[in-house]
C-alpha cells in the first residue's frame, strides 16, 4: 500500500478493510450535525525537540568554556613539546580540552533543563487553549 492511497479509519469493533476493496455505494454518510455532535475538540501542542536543545546547549557550553580559557590565560608550567601519548593534551591544550568537555556537559544539562521548562509550558498552554 503506497502512502498516497487514502485510508479510512476503522471502527474499533470492525476489522480494517483491505486497500483493494471498494467501499459500497450504500454506506451512510453522516450529516454535519452528527459530525459536530460526535466531534471532540483537538488541542495543538508545540513540544520542543529535546535533542536540539541539548545539542545547542553543548555547543554554547563549548564556546563559552573556550572563550573563558582564552580570557583567563591559565599558567601551565609545562610547555607542550608533543612527546606525550596524546600530544594535543600537553600544556595549555589540556586545560582547553578539559574546559571544553566540562562546558559541553554543563551546557547539555542546561539545554535539557530549558527543554523541560519549555515542554511544561507548552502543556499548560495546550490545556488552556483546548
């Protein structure tokens, strides 16, 4: 069955009709008053995407951590000579890396917290509108 074929919702006590079976012409069509009487109001809720909030928070955390590291200019007694197991973790680069990872984790948590707050706010607004 392709996604372009129209489907009709089946009643809970009826099995769904196969897609190739035509609908009989004598099927009753509900009137507008019956539809209004049976209709339930829908609520529209704009839920945030948690992954986007967490990713944005992590990126902002990395940038803030690297800017703080550059602004503070930590005094590291060892100068990077590239002889370590991971050369990019020698000297000041070790401080930058640790700060960037810490900023990413903290920023991710802050982004997740903001997503939860936005989600709760959207639930409250959806109830009020409905």
